[in-house]
C-alpha cells in the first residue's frame, strides 16, 4: 500500500491536462477525452454514462497511463447514429475503428464496465494481439444471464419506450443514491443529466439487441483469452442487476470484490478502483 501512496503523491506532480477531441468514426461524431502519458488505456463507460464517469479514476491513472475515454455512440457528447448495429461483431468493429481513428498502433489496456465491457470484450476476443491487459467491472458476457426487471420491460417494444419516458433526472438520481449510497449526491445529479432522449433510445437499442443467447460461443472465446491475457475483475457486490458470483466467471487471474459498493464503481470508489488497476497493470508489465 505504501507504493500506491507514493504513486498517488507523484500524480499531483505529473498531472497532464485532459484534452477533448471529436473524431469521426463510422460517420458518427465521437467525443474523446485524452489525458496522461504512457501505455494507451481505453476506458469504456456504461449505459446512461459518459467519459466523465471515469474522471475520478483517470485523474489517478494519468500519471502513468495515457487514458483514452470516449463517449460511446448516443451517449454524452457523442452523436446519435440513426441506425446503429448493436450486434457483438459490430460492437467489436466499432471499437477497432475507434482505436484506428485514435492512431494507436500498440497493444492497449482495456477497462470496461456495463455495456462498455460488452463493446470492449467483443473487440478483445476478435483482436487479441491488440490487447495488453483487461479490466472488467460489473458486466455480463454470458448466455445464461437473466435480465433484471427493468431490462425485461425495456426490451418490449412500446412498453420500453413508455417506461423510459417515465425516467426523469430527479427520479434517476434518487434511484442511484438509493441503490448506491456511496455515490455523492452531486455525482448522482451529474449522472442523471446524462439520461437524455438520445441516451434512452440507444439504451433500448442495446437492450433489445443483446439477448443473452447472443453470447453463446463468445463467452468461451473470452475465457480462452483470459487464460493467457492478464485480466482483473473489480466488482461491486451490491449491484442489483448482476450477482457477485458472476465476477468469478471471466477466468481472471485477479478478482477484487467491493462488498459495500453497487454498480457504479467509478463513481462510488474511484480511488480504490484506480489503486487496484494501477497495481495490476504494473505487475503485469
């Protein structure tokens, strides 16, 4: 732990200002935050999130890693595509196109949670030579996953649209704090502002395309990959959508449980999460 403290102290002296840019990927304007220097490290957010969700993590990692954090299509400051293919092969291709647009020509660290992990892991199993290390946070990539109650509603045409229309900034923020009390209220309010009409439409598109059955075969490819590629899983055990037992199923060499945290680890425990990630990436180097 002392070495991590020294690293954190050095962070203040080595801070690199974040740079924001907009890239065109598949004719979509994609906002990317680029901060730090070192091994390229791609951080992929979840549904109803944005690059800002990772800010508490990247401000700690940026001293030793180049943190590349996009707003995924339809979320945050990125454009909403008119017809986005949410199949696993296309999610993988989109991430590869994004990495190409960023000009990255070396293996990267991949950090993904929620739907961001779905994008990232689909890419990793199809482009293993481009992956250095993998970090997975509270995500599904398994064919036997049972959707949570809200997702089951969202997957139904018309019913899903009506249910989404009932989500407001105020009730979303209250729900976040209720299920994850360690999220600071101001962070919950900031997150709630990301629940835009475009984000709701993209959320429905993802939920409806990614039936659990689509992960047949992909889950085996992932375990083949993690059997030889350094992988860490960090898991908020109080997640109401995915049980903590799923953390053990990715074949990761290291699993870190956060017993009192919920789904939004980057917001709930950014310092400890960054500490675990940095230590793992250093040991794997």
